[in-house]
């Protein structure tokens, strides 16, 4: 596709439930990035992929968070046993080659509300 | 360490110029970016500047970089109501993951 597609737009989970978010990068883009935007507008980098391989996971919480990018499937970000503080907008972005000066294309985000 | 700071709010009148400021701490930053976020939307890249430049102009946008002071600014000329949004500066230190500032909310009054 011509845009980064994130689903669902909104996700509501009770504390302790699992949440799974999806991202389809732009066709032909090899790099996928996940960011978390909390209420204070801060963007936190979580993880990046080069095709199906983890490229940089230095921002990923050690527990409860996992992510995958499998061939011919949307990428996914999964949160096991969600907590209140996981409430945020999760953005996915993709780029063609992952070069430093390359434009990142962002999706419109998934708003996760943990009640 | 990496830390990017911005003022929280700026209000201007339509037709005036807006200047949004940003300071960063990582001197190894290679590229610095300005993104725009409208309500309910993702981030839109407005412009970027390479660290060996001190100025870049793109239509109504002018980016100034003072590498010595680690200060970045975005000037929007002839600000319009459609420019109302949150503006984020971001730096890339070569990890291909961006570090964002906390955003400046620009309010343009008619």
C-alpha cells in the first residue's frame, strides 16, 4: 500500500488482558519502527525491524512487550497482561532502506486504553 | 545521554511568523527533524537538517541550527490557521531510531 496502515484505531482492554496491535508498512519498505506516545506527548522508541529481523530493541520493555514482523503478514506489537501505564498511542513507521536521512512514514496510530 | 527539550505552547496571530525552539544534548546527532502532528493523526515530516548545515529554507519554513549551543529552531512565515498543530523536533544519532522532544503546541489565532 501507499501508506502505513495501523489497526485497530482504538483498542480498549481491562487491566491484565492482552493487547495486540498491527502495522502494515508501505510496500517495498524494509524497515519498521514502533513508537509509544504517552499523554505528555513524549514519543518513546520501542523497537525496529529490518524485514523480519529485529534491528534495534533497546526501547522495548523487558517484560510483557513483544513484537514480530513475519513475511507476508502485518507486523505486530503485543502486550501481555496490560497495565494502566500502557495506555498510550502506539505509532508504527516505515522506511525503505532505514538510512539516517530517509523519510519515515508514520501511520495514524492505535490508541490503547487500559481500564 | 539523549534529551530533547521544547517549550510547551506558542500562540501567534494569523499572518505573523512563528518560531519554535528546541534544544538537544547529544552532540553526535547527525540529522535533526521537525514533525507536525494534527489531532488524531500521525506524524508528518516537515523538514530536516543535516548537522553540518546551519540553515535550511523550504518555502515558508526556515530551520536554523546552532550546533555549538545544540539549539534548533523552526520558523514558519505567514502562519495560517491550518498550521495549528503540535510540532516535534527529533534527533537521529545514527541508530535509525529518533529521539523526540515533548512537542510544542502552536495555536494560530485568526
